[in-house]
């Protein structure tokens, strides 16, 4: 029996680039989106964290097919918290403006 050497042209470019092994399915962006979605729940009224969660979730859905469900959860959590944060700011702003209006009307 003769030992056969592997043909270098039969290996894919990804295997050659990654040192002979096939690239692993990474879910880094998907997990980041989920963590940012959960962090926006616990951090309260921040706007940057949910926006970052939405952006990383959208990037993960395009780049990481193995982590689509995780990315979708991160996107939805981020959207819900962003909408709730905006509604709360509008509500608080309305109360402040109403109290200023009442104070100005009663002071005259």
C-alpha cells in the first residue's frame, strides 16, 4: 500500500486560510445583540444600548445564519425597550410641561 498525500488543490480556500480546519459557526454578534437587549431591560432609560442592540442584531442576522434566533430575540428586546423609553420620556415631559403651565397660570 502506498501512502497518498493530500492534493493541495482539493482543500478549500477557507481551510487553507484557517490552518486546515473548517471555520466554526460563531455567534458573537448574535450573543452581543441579546446581551445588549437584556442590558437595556435592566439599565432603564438609555437610548444608546437598545440602538446598539438593534444594529448588532441586524448585522448578526445577515452574517451569522446559525445565530438568527438569538439575534432576533436581541432585536425584539431592544425595540421594545427603546419604544418604552421613548414613551416614558414623552409622558414625563408632558407632566413637566403641564406643571410649568399650571404654575405660570396660577402665578399671574
